[in-house]
C-alpha cells in the first residue's frame, strides 16, 4: 500500500463553472460560491496516504448519500485516520482494520438516512397525523353512538293540540252563526261549470257570457245558500270535519299531506295534515256571486246587486278572521272580484243604486281596506311550525330537544305532497343511519323555534309598516343567505324548509286594499255626482260626509290621486317609481301589462338611477276605472 | 475473545453510551477505549462504530459537534444527550437483569464458583 498522498485534481478551483457545480444551493442562495462539495479535492487535500485516501473516497462514493452528507462522512473518516496515524498506527493497520468497503458504505448509508430531517419530519407527522385521526375518528364514533342513543330513545312530546284548539274555537260558535255548513250545502247544490275558464275574462258582452247567464240561473239555489251563509257572522270551519267528506270528493281536493297512519295514531291529529276545503269553496262562491252581480246590474235589479256585492264583501270579511295567510289571500281575491261589478255598474248603469246604497257600499269597501282586514295573519304559520317542531324533535322536559326519528316520516310526507312517498326500505334504513349525525348538526328545538320567531318578528315589523315606509327585507334577505350557506342548510333544515317568505303576500294585500280604496272613492264620487250634478274638483270635499278620510296612495302615503278626464273620475297611485306621472300608463306595452308593471313594488334602493331605465318605469298605477283586477 | 455479531448489536450501543457518559469523545478515541477497556472483547472497527454512532445520533441519544481540537484540526466530538442518559439507565437495568438471570441459570458463574 502506498504512503504517498493523492495528487490534487487537475481542474481549476478558480473556474466559475467549477465553483457553481460544487457549491450547495443554500450557499448560493446566500450569495456565496464556497465550492465545498468537491469530495475529491477534500480527500486529496487531506494529506492522508494514498491508500487511506482512496479508501475514504471509495467508501464515501459508495454510500450514495447526498453530497453534503458525503462530505460530512468523508471529513469524519479523514479525521479518524489522522487520529490513528497520530496515535502511531501505520496506514496499513488502519486500512486493514477498516473492514469491507461495500459493507461499511451500506451501513453508513442506512444510518445516515435515518438522520435525515425530512424523514424524521415525515415520520413524526405521519405518526402524529395517525394519532390525531384515531382520536378524531374515535370521538366521531362515540359522538355518533351518543347521538344515536339520544335520538332513538328520545320521544317528541305533543304539548299543544292545535287541531283541538282551532276546532274548540269553531265549535264555540252557535250553530246558527256558523256559515260553513251552509256554504258546504250551497257547494254541493252547485251544477257543474260550463267549461274550464279564466275568470277575469268573464264579463257581460264578452264571448261565452250567455253560457254563464244560464249557469247562474241554473244555480239559483246555490246562490241563495251562499247569500244566507254570507249573512252569518263567522265561518266556523272545523278541521278534519267528517261532514266535509262528500264535499272533498266533489271539489277534487285530496288529502294533500299524508302523514303515515302509524304516526297519527301515536301522536294525535296534526294541523300539518289538515285540508282546508273552504278556500276552494269560497273562491267558487265568490265567482258565482260576481257573475250574479253582473247579471243584476244588467237586469237593473238594484236589490240583487247590493245583495251580491254585500255577500262578496262579507265572504272576504269572514275569511279575514281565519288566521291563515292563504285565507287572507282568498279574501283579497274575493275583494278584487267585488270591485269588477262595481266598475260595470258605474259605467253602464250608474243610476241603478240610490245615494244611500252607493254610500253604504262605499263604506263597506272603505272598511275592508282600512280596518286591518287585509293583512298577513301569522297565527296559522306559527301554529303549523310549532306543531311540526313539537312532533319532530325530542323533548327533554325543559323545552329543548333534538331531531327525532318522526322527523323523517313527517319530512317525507311534506316532500312528496300529492305523491306516494318514494322512500324505499333501503332509503329508510339509510335515513335512519344518517339521522344521528343529522341531529348532531341540526340546531336544537329551542334554537330552531327562537330563530323562527326572530325571523317572523322581524318580517312582521318590516311588512306591517305601510307600503310607502317599507325600504328593505332584512329578515327575508337573511333567510336567503341561510339558504345559500351549506352549513346553515344543515343546521336549519327545518327552519329553511318551513319558513315562508311572506313579503309577496303582504304586497298582494296592499294591492287588494288599494283597489278596494279606489272602489270606495269611486262610489263616493258617484254619490257626490248624484247630489251635485258634477264631480268635485278635488277629493277633499268628500270628507267626512261621503267618505271618512281620503285613502292613502300606498306608494307615497299621500292621498290617492284624483283627476277628471273627459268629465269622468280617474283615480291612481304614483306606483313603483314613486313619481306622479299625471295618471298616465307606462309607454310601450299593453295597458294591463303597463298597469301591472307600474304597481310592482321595487325597494327604494333598487330604483333605477339612469334616465333610460327611469323612462321605462315612467307611468302610474291606474286604479279607477279598473284596467285589470290585479289578483286573479 | 470475539463477541457474536447479534450479541454485539445489543452490547455495542450500551457500551458507547456508557463511555460517553463520562465526557465527550471522538471516533478514534472511542475505538481505542472500547478495545482497551474491554480487553478487545468489544473492539470494533470503523465499519461498526460509525454506523452505530450515526444510528445513535438519529435516535437523538447522542449528538456530534465539529470542533477544533488541540492539534488545530477539525474533529467531530460526540456527547450524550438527556434522552441518551435515560436510555443508558434503562439499558443498564436490562443488562443487570439479564446478567442476574444468566447467573441464576448458571450460564454466568457466580463469583467464587467454578464455571
């Protein structure tokens, strides 16, 4: 073995390429060209005898480690051999005791790789990640089983029997004051309608009118019964009334929400599955009475005209006491129906009614529009929601609870209204497996009810302001935001599926009230004309003898707008653009569409700002003479 | 006497940890100390020592530090970590227990008895 040192490498240590090729990246990033990765130069410059130097170089090369690791190992081996030589060992002894190069290189490689920071970090991360996952998974499993026990051992508690409460109120009405049995009788006496029809198209002298004249004549008994029923003070319908069975069959009203019989047996009848046939029946009655009123005007029968109109307004009155939004909307529709024969009367046969009859009718229209009759009644909505919650959440005795298995059955019944529930056995099992997780994520009973009440209270505060003071719909906007939020969709499923947005209903009540206002003013103007031989120059003179107050324009809060056009009264509202455009319609579209466009509410903040867009909305909402009825 | 490879694999780390418990040492010094203090029984060449040191370093039982020696050369010194001290104590107990067991079996003769 040679004791000579290795010759130095021939490449120049000053060359830029050499330096770049032998500088670690970390040094380059610090702006230093250290060229310290050159193993051969390190070994050659170590001063070790050739045999030991070759041993070091060969061993290190065979480790196949990263270059910096190789340098570290080489430096240590060089140091080791130098220590040996300094201690008096010969280079032959040191080389002989070194062992097999391939084995040494392999063992060093294996040991050094264990030292790599990345390996340690990855191993530690994987270990900790696995531990964390195990903890999380265990917690989830435990939570799932806790929730499953809570869900499947908890039971709903029906603390309020809403059906019984509603029925008790109806049954407390003396039989002779209950209109519903008489309406039902009238409906059962009704001959079939001539053909499918669009009600707004039915009017004297329009195509098909003669058929409806015959129809009204054939149904004199039903009309008489409807008149009798309308004279009674209250509707008095009873939920799940067995006497309605034949009527339901005739009206084609199915029991639209079918709660599985097992549930209803266990948890008393629920308002959720109640059917309300009165809305369909009273709508039909009002259509027939409207036709009869047209006929009476045409035939010059003042008594019958007054009787028909009075009955129509009384039906609206009866419905307005029903505590359901849908009942209120039917009342608004009936009101709208009643305005149409009045318009026909004032145009075609204005002298049919005497001054007193005109003023009495005016008073009736004014009353229904301004005595809080046409408004959103949330009693029924709250009852429906509370009844659903008390049957689909468990109860811990303190008013709180979580979703119960009954939730699945009720939700299924509501989702598949009018259809057979599509829940297969497999789906049913899957739903039950998911329910504990769902219950865990869903808000509890107390929070759900509190959130519902909060939204309802805020909606009421917004919607019960006069239309001209309404600016935004914060509560409904929040509801919309919740609909768009995936977490909220889980947390508030019950709330989101069952909370109605009532702003449209509230607006339609304003439309109906404004139309009834116009009708009241038009009748008062006719009475004034009868006495003075001309219409007044302003509405102020009508108050108080002809009308208690001038009704407000629902869009600006000021008196309803009035002017004479060709000697005839024109009543209008400024409409959605809140600008008085002189009682003109929006240009460029048919009159009924223009009028509808002008009346459609737009929040002040969304009103157009550009001149071109403002022009498209320039026009008023014509109230009298009616252009179209608005509510169908 | 040479120790079987498998036995060496268990004894080597404990011996190195024990030597380092008295103060820091460098590679060649450890080779020499193991050879002299064990009468060559635990003598190990570089092929065994350096992988062993690197393994102990990877387990954080020892740490190596490059430092200038008295001679002016750079040398890598090893010293025991806190974790290494704990491991040495554990190892010592295990070896004591093993020796006692071997004694009770007669594999290791009791002092003063003929083997």
